[in-house]
């Protein structure tokens, strides 16, 4: 750079990264430096203040910071010291000086130093991650097989394709070589040793005098020019010493790698190449940015010209139509909105919108639901929620029934003290069904309402993506959002109330025609346990009576004349008297066991259980079909056919009440004016950059150099 700035000496001195933004200024014979710092050091403010300081003040600040951190428990800081430098003898370049790597000895005694080494390595690795950075890898070794710094560098840049390797302190290494062959290997290490194609094809070798520049008692050089002269003399001495060790003159290629000036010249050529490669691509980017900023400015001017009542109303109505179009698109299905941003898996949906939980607190395993792992939104998410509802409710079984519940449900009739087991079964079944299904109804309403409300932010995203969003009209947009959410909530509440009416009616009065779907299965069950009772108990009257009575009643109600009636169904006249007596006996036994006897027999308990299961199953099927149909008809469909009219009505009402407050015209004019001013400033800045880079491109193309070699040697 042509001047000293950092803190050097024995041990680790640099404890914060130092970033120098170098800027070429032909008028600055001496470096003009500014230290950049946060406006508020105790906050995360992004406001920066650049304070102009001399080189001596910059050096003092850096040394003070390093000493402070040396006493700090953390030892190092990732917060950069940022310095801006304008100078006649420097290119436009940013240099980042990082702390040197530490290689502590193992063992518990060196844990503090080991911790520091990890902190430094982490800091340096973070800086090297940037792909556009050139890495200056300084190795302090006389044997290239020792890769102290390269070890870390190659973790980020394995091929060393953006790394310049520099062997430092050459003046101290030359005396270590006893044979010329050792010097030959050191100056031209085998390609396999460096493990890659490094920038420059071979390492650079430098020596820097250790004396400081200044007027203090510890200073060796009075000015930076004296220090630069000492560097040039050191290069000449290094070349002379190497030639003496080798016993021959250095080649031109070897000389081009020895000394700070040669390293600087190589880096300037590399910088020139980077400019030549980058400028042609930067100019089209600036052209694109210029067009984009021009378009923004035209849009702002257009918006300023439309701030009257008629045009604002028309904009509001247009937005209303576009918003409804996006809603409809999301329900019908689209892939425009990114699923990774707006989609939800079933587990996410359960967490945010509520889960379907049975009365026993058990949730249906989400992996068994189709598309459970997919991130869905809109109509697809609505359909999956309804499918889960069908799975959960369809698999709900009647809760267990105890003997105490059966006895308590028998009670006493208002005209006799007999028992009515059909009534008992109805009482138990409707109570169990109401307790089982009512929570699912509220859970379904909450889940679907959550899914519908999610349509709002996704619609806003689609509007912004298509350039149809009303930026700056926050009051109006909040009005639209509030109207949509209010509509969704009221529609869901009304739909849930309709479903609740169905559930109440189904669990208040048992209509047997609703439960006849499984009548054949119930008859088979009663026949089977009736036959078993006769075999094991010796003809239980209740079982026989139930079986026979059920058969007689069934034949009377459902038998139709058919040509193929089996002969076994016809009773002979000889057995008619015996049959009547048997029927009367069984009927008497049935009444004795059910109507006049309150002792709960196993057969009576099984009968009640079977009837309860039958009624519960019928209520479940009806509730499931009714709830799904009503939520589709009275929650989903109103979003399509009722929401547009209600939103338009709310919009027109707002326009009539107070248009100025709805669109906040005064504040809007002020904010648009500020945006116009900022955009005009940005447009001028881009225009200047565009012209500047065109000039740079022309200069580079014509001169093919950034700085002349003669100028470089003079620095």
C-alpha cells in the first residue's frame, strides 16, 4: 500500500479483522484515512460515521484495540475495523487483514490457547468463504511439506485456484540453507507439494524490515518513503544472497517472485484482469438497474397523477377484482406461490390450526393421512383437512358401556315400573354420540377457518409478484383484510351452527329408519347369540322369545308374495295348535325377563350393547356425511359466490363514508413525494456509475494496464 498502518511485533498482535477500502485519488499525495464506526456503539445500528484520522492516529487506535482484546476473556473479535483510504499510489481495491493462525501445543495446560486457536480459525474461515475474494496465504516455513496456513486455506479453496501463496521472512531463511539444492527446492517446490494450481503458478518470497515508521523512541524510519526505500534495499540483498547460495544468477522468472514490489505488481495485474472480466458484465447490470429505476420513477409520477377521488375508487375496485381472482385461483389449485414458503405439512397444520382429538385425547397418526408430508395450501390443504376429518370420525368407535350405565338408563316409566331396553339403548347411544362428535365439529370449523385465513397472505404475495398490489395504501388494504377475515369467521360460525342443529336433532330423537342400513347384521347377531343361549342354558326364554318375535315381526312387515316361497315356511294344519302354544309361552317368558324383571341378565346386557352400537353407527354415518356436505356448501361455496358481493358492498360503503381516510391521501402524497425524490437521486447515482464504468472499460481496453511498471517501481 506504500505506508504502515497495522500493529506488528512478537506473538499474535492482530485480534480484529482490519478492512481497508483503497480508492485511487490522483490528488492525494499523502494517504487520506477515515475510520468508519457505528453511530451508536451500544446498538446494532446500521448508521455509520466516517471520522478522518491521520496514519499515526489509525495506528494508535488499532494497537489500543488489540491490547484491549488481549486482556479480554474472548481474546478476539469478529467485528471489523473499517478504514477508508484515498491515495495517489493505490488502485481501487479492498484488503482484509485477518489475525494470524495459532498452532498451540496439545494438553490440558494449553486449553486457553487452544480455544483462541479455534476462535481465530473460525474467524479466518468465515472471511475466506466469499467466492469473489483472493486469498493471500502467508506461510512462515522453510519446508513446503509443513502446511500450517495452507491446511486451513485448502478447507475453503481445495484447489488453491483463488489463493496466492507467499513465503514471508525470506531474509531469515536464506542463512538456514546449507546446500544449493535445498534453495532450488525451496524456490521451485514440486507441483504435488502445493496440491493445486495456485495463482501465479509458484509462491512469492518477501522480506519486510521490522522497524516502525514514526517519531517516537522505538521508531526506526522517519517517513514512509524511508521505509519503502528499506524494502527495496532488502529485496536487492535477498536476490544477492540467493545467487551466492545457488552459485548462479537468478532467472527472470525467479526474480519476478522475490520481493514485495513483485508481489504488488502481480496483484495489480490480477486486479486489472478482474476489472477487464467484470466491467463488461457490470455495464449491462447497470443498464438494467437504470431501466428498472426509470420505470419506478414513472410509476410514482403516474400514481401522483391519479390521487383524485374518481381514480382512487377505480383503483380500489380493480384491486377488489384482482384479489378475488387470486383467492379463486388458490382454491382451484395453483403452483405459482412457492410451497416452501407458504405450504404446510399436516404436522404444521395441526400445530397452527388445531388437531382432531378424540374424547380419549388420542390423535390419528398423521403418517396414515394421504399427502401428510406435502407442503400444501389453498384448495389442496382444504381437501386434505376434510379427508383427515373423514378418517378420524369414520374410525371413531362407541365408548365403552358399563352395567351401571345400563341400569341407570332404565329408570321408571311415567305409567308403569317395567323396563324398556330399547329406550335404554337410545338414551345411552345418543349421549355417547353427542359427547364423541361435538368436539370434532368445533375442531373441523377451527381448522378450515385457519386454512381459509391463510389464503389472504398468499393472495397478497401473488398480487405483489404480478405487480398488482396497492403499495402505500395500507389503510385501504387493512380494510380489505379485515372484511375478508370477518366474512370468514361469520361464515364458519353460521356453518358450524347448522351442523350443530343436525347433531342435536340426531342425538335428541332416534329415528329407526336412519339405522336400518345394518339391520341384517343386527338380526344375524341376535340370531347367533339367541341360538347359543338355547344350546348352553337349555333354551333361555328371553333368547327364544326375541328370536321368534323378531322373525314374526319381520315376516309380517317385509314378506311379499313370491312364486318361489320355500315349502318349509308353510306350517301344517296338524302342528298349528302346538305352534300357538309355544309362541304364547315364549312371549310370556319374554315379558317376564324384560318388562317385569329388573335383574340385568347377560342376554339383556348384550342386547342393549348391540342396539347402542347400531344407533351410534347410524348417528356417526349421518353426522359425517352431513358435516362434510354443510361445510362444503355453507363455508367453502360462500367464498366463491357470496364474498365478492359482500366485499364490494363494504368497499362502496367505505368510499361513501370517508374516502380521504380510507386512502390516507395527504400522507400518501407526502410519502410519494419522498419516494420520488429518493428515486431521482438513485437514478442519478446509477447514471454516474454507468458512465464511470464505461470510461473505465474504454481506458482498460486502450491502455491494457492499470498502472505503468515504472510507476510501480517508484512506489
